[in-house]
C-alpha cells in the first residue's frame, strides 16, 4: 500500500503541474505542455477540455493517463478542479491552495508501471515555472474514486471503490498535515466488503516513509479451497525500522484458531530508513502482543512474546531463534481440566526444530507459574487427542531402522529398567547432551477433584530445578503448603537422584509442621485441623535391585511404575479432627497417631504390600497392620487416564492387637467419638485380631477371622455405660431423630410384660426372624457379619446390618439409630457389657418390650393392642408372625392396618415365618394349620368382621435353639 500512496502522489503532482502550466498558456499551448509533462514520466496525457475563463476556476476535464508502450490506461479523471482563477494568477498567485479530482479511476494492477513512471519523473529535468512560485504545493482531495489494485495472495486484481483521499504537502495549513513530509489519508471499500483506511507519511527526499492500513471488517485471505484462512485488521510500516500487523487471526480448522493483537518485527539499530534487500537477514527482534491460540479444545494465551533471531537466511528462521520470552501467559487444557497462568518464561536456544523442540534448549527459567489440574473424567476425555498423546508417551515410542515411530509392546520392567526408560525420555526430550539447567520459581500448583471441583492438594512458593552434576541428574522441588505462615512449619522438600546410565539412586521426601496439616483437608474435606494440629513425614524410596519378580505382567499399559521399589520411614499426626457423618455424627477432635511403615510396590505383579509394624493411637493403644493389595494399576490407571474399563481390587488385611491393658482400648479413642462410654474404666489385659480378605470382583469370596480375648477385662468404673440398671425397674422416654416423642418404655411402664406373660410363639417368632442362635452366641454372630459385608458389597450400598437381638436392643434402648461407625463401636462395647451383666432371658424380654412396631408404637403389648385389639397373651401364631415380621420395616405394617388386610407380599412373608418355625419344631402343626386356614390373613382391628379366632394352645415349652452352624452358610436374602 506504500506504493499505492506513492502512485497517487505521482498522479497528484501531474495534475498540479498541469494546472501550473495551464494558468499561463492558451488551451492549445496547454495541451502541448501537458503532453510534455507526461512524457517526463514516460506517460501519455490527453484531456477533453480545458477551462481558462475569467472569474472561473481553472479546470481540466476528461483527463486520461496512458502507458504508451502498450496503450494501457492508468488513470481517468472526469474533472480536475482548483481554487485558482485567471485573475488570481494575474495578481501573482501561481499555485492553487486546493486541487479536487472528480470521477477518478486509477489502475494499480501493475505497480511496475507506476514505479518506472515515478523514477522517470524524479530523474527528469523539470523546467522552472514562469514567474515567482510559492514553495507550498496544493492540497489534493478526491472522493468517490475507484482504484484497481493487485491481490498479494490470489493474484487476481481487486477493486477499491468509493475512495476518498486527501494528500497534504509538507507544511500545509490543514488538519493532520506534517511539517516535513507528505501526508496521504485515504479510505475506500475493497471488493464491496471491507472499508479500507490508509494513513501514510511520505518522505520523497530521505526515504523515511511510514504508514498504516486498516480494514473494517478485517480482511480475509485463504490459501486454496478448504485451506487455512487469515484475517487482518491493519498493518503499520516504518521503512527500515519496523513492521507491525494488528488484529491477525489464523483459522487452521473448524475450531482451531490463533489470534494476535499485534505482531511487530524490529530491525537492528542503524538501519532506520533503509530498504536494503538483506534487511530480513540481519539480527531481528519479533514481538507479539495479546496472543490467543485455541487448538483441539485447549487454549493458550500470552500478554507478550519476544523472539530474538540471529543473522541468517530468510528460509532458516527456526534455526536462527536464540531467545524466546513470554510474559503473562495462560493455558487451559480443555478436556484435560488443566489450567495455568505464568508470570514470565524465558528460553535460551541454539535454534528450534519442531520435530525435537527441546534438543537445542540451553536453559529454561519460569517465574510466577500458577497451575491447577483436575483428574480427568474418563468419559469426558475418551476421545481426547491430548490424552492419546499421553498414552504414547507412557509407552515411550522409539524409532528403529529409520522407520516411523512405533509404540513398544508392554513388557515387564524392573526398577532399573524403568529408570532407564525415564533416562531415555530425557534423551528424547533434550537429545544426546545432558539436560540443560531448568528452573521454576515462585509457582503455585493445585490438584483439583470432586464435583464441583475443589483443591485436594495445593502448594505455594513452589521451586523446582533440574541440573546435571558429575554424571548424575538431580531433580529437586521445594515449597510451602497452602496457608502456611512460617518457613519452619510449612516447608517440604523432595530430591531425586538418577545415575548416568538411568539408574534411580534414591528419592527422599521430608515434611514436618503444624501448618502442614491443613493440606489434609485437601486430601479429604472431612478432616478438621487447628493451629495445634501437626503432621510429620520422613520417607525414602529406593528401587530393589536384582532379577525381575516372577509372575504375569500387569493388565495395564506398562510404564515406570512396573518396577519394584520400597518406601520406608515414619508418619505421625497429632490433634487431628474430622467430621464425616458416616463415621460420626458430630465433629471429632484429638486424634493422635504415630507409626512406622514399609510399603513395597511390585509393578510387574501389580501388587502393593504394606507393613506397619507399629501404630500408636493416642499413646495408649498399640496396633500392627499389614495388607496386600492386588490389581492396583488395573483398577486406578484406567479411571485416571480414560482408558478401557478397569478391574476391581483384591486385597487381604490383618489388624493385630498385641496383648495390652484393656483400659487402653477405650482411652485411645477420642472421647467425642464415644460419648456414651465416658467414665468407663477397664482392668485386665486383652488381645485380638481381625483378618479379612476379599476379591471385589467376586464379593462372595470375602473371608474373615475375628477373635478377641477379653476374658480378663473387668469394668472398674462404669460411668455412662452402666448397664446394670437394666436388671431393675426403670422408665425411659423414646427419642426419634434426636427428639423425645412422649412415649416411654421399660419395666416401670404399665404396658411392660415379663417374659412369662409373653406367648412362646411370640418369643420364637423374634428368634426366627432376627437371631436363630441367640442363646448360643455372646452378642455377636460372625456369620451374620460376613453375610452383611457380602450383601453390602454386592449392592454397592448399605443393604443389611447383620445385627443380633442384643445389638438391636442396644441400638433401641441405649444408643441412637444413626448408621455410623462410631455408633457401631459403642454398640460393640455395650453388647460386650450387656452380655456379661444380663441374662439371655432378660435381654429377650427387654427387646420385646422396647423395640418399635409402628409409628409411636413401642413394646409388644402396645403392638398387640394397636393392631389386633388384644393383649399380647391373646394373640396367636399368625399374629405373632406379623408382629415379629415388622421389625425390619415397622412403619410398613401400619399401612396394612389402615387397609384392613395385607398385601400378597405379606402372605408370602407370614407363611415363610410360620412354616419356618414349624419346621424347626418351635410351634405345633395345629398352630401352623390354624394360621394357614386363614389364608395367611391376620385379623386386624380394622379388618371386616369375622368369627373371632381363639388363641391357639401354648405347649409351654421352649425348644432348643439352633447354633450358628444351622444358619444358611451361603449368603442370600436378608433373614426374616
């Protein structure tokens, strides 16, 4: 566009020259002078008419400028108007102040013609105008003009229409004029689509031209059908100094774009004003501002990017790169859920190769990085090309025989081989030379998870270095965890050393500090920490040398984790709290744990073995823990990387309680977790163990071995756990969901019935539906616990509790009904105390009189009255079966009462209960037949009137109860 301005200037000067000559010559003489004027530029000028009338402005009409070599018309002007009259010329005014061109049409499709004409004009001898002339040239203006210009990309001519322009000579007294240079301001419509605006300063003497060109809307250029397209808002050129483009946007695909606010190319000092042919071969500085790239769902931006280029050939720009600096950068990883901002990044290079971008890296320094990354959802990233690239990197593709890169097939790796692979990766990244020094300063790194996303780990003031010393590659990171106030309490450090051959020598991690504990809330949001909470870790990782471990390879892509290494050290936490409703209903504080551990990872076998020889809880309880977990990678790697569906864990665990004081079993538990055990003090010693194993892909493989020896344990002080009062008279108000409901239970109430007043088939119905071996166990039935675990694993939720009658009594009479682990812990202690203090008959009696049978219906007597309008002594076997069948769903029975009859489901349930008791010999055949004769339909107080049934005879005998061995050994539906 600079040449367009120069050509327009040439036309203007021709017009001005013509006017000067026309002012003093007759029309025929004027035509001759115009022809001579055009000849000096190598052009032919013809005019239709010349107006030289008194009191009328001098005009030229129908002017045509032609290249005589091939008769190509370069310009047409309908009328050249001036503000000069013959009278003013007679009075001494030689140059008009303004020249206006009307009906202008210029052909710039061949700029070579205009260049030659301008060169001839500047080189030709010019006659001095007659008389005295003024130094200031006139202002040239035109509007509504049409220009034909070349297309720099496609080659076809373009049309610039509705062109308006003003050309002001140096020192002109008009707005925007320059004191020393011509100023051309031009605007027009390009191809009927884009409003083009040009502002150019032309120095015809020194050659220091500069100008700007803008498009509205931006100009679009395409490289062939379906190829990349580029749009441009404007260009600024300062000859021999710099070139700047504004609003550049490249479309590489439907959703892949790169936009740059401004791109500026600066030339070396001393070349200003120069138009040397080798200008781009000199050392150059490239600056990009407001950069935004969006590719494959990810995006990157930068406030400013600097690139320094060494001298060299134009077609070798990548090899000339010596420095790249980025300011205020940002990255959004799209489906990877990774985002980062960057204060500054500087790379020193010996050139750049896109196929090996880090091979020529000499140094890298980054400052102010703020990185946040979330574990990706498998479905969300299933089709991600970025994830596919990560998978390729995990397999470490190699190139052999000059062929294309191919992924290595999965192979079992030892720790040494894994380290060698890591060393090979460094070689692929940095080439044959040692890794260059890399420094990351003042960074913040956060790992996000959950829905909505929230930090699970965050590090501030993070510093990382990679260096090479004496053949050893050393990587080191330091930092402070979020919200840490002092360097002593919040610092952490990790150092990894790798030998020259790729052997991992060691990795050491050390963390300590009270503020460090705040990061536990990132790992598990239920943790609660205070200023006095303290966490300490001191761990060392070392690879195990030697032959590969025997066994099949893991069923996941093999990578560095397929080696074998050991992590050993110490871990401790003090004054830790948590709030997790599934564990405990209120906040728990004061947890103290100190441990030693050894964890061995065998990647080939995909197995983790954990040995914790010492765990001290609260300083009073000592435990030993060991566990073996199989299929770790097969379970978790697919979830993290969006691979195919993973497997489930298989593990075995052993928790051993060495013989120690019984009191420590209670005192080690924070009091807030077991408030109902406050004041309980035990004497004696105890020991025990819990051993479990299960393959989660086959829950019925679950096995357990639970055994505790607490025979010598004796309550010294009962505190709140004094169950001895249950042997006497008491009245207790029922609490539902933490609110007293005005209903009382206990031997002191009017509706309490001693066991001898409750029919035997009622008692037997309770045993049949809830606890077959009630009279044989000591409060717990391991087979029921195993069944509950299996059913809950198969259901993926809480399905069945597996509680005995004693456990249910504790839940209803002593504890609340929330399903928490601490309630189960309290329940276990109360069951142990109750079984040692109360007889089985007393427990059963309390159970029948205190449990719930429906909304606000507690106790067997109240239930018999509410449902059947009878005393409990008057109910029959079918009534008893209905009442005992209510316990899993006490409110469901009330629906049957309101209906007046039971649903078919209840017919099956009642027949199963009654027939089951008959098979065991717990009721007579007559009692069973009487129930069946009703069609398994109890007679409620709301039922249609029917002949009243007399209570069946009671044989008065209590059959022997079966033991655990008589229970169904194969887990099935919950027992009735």
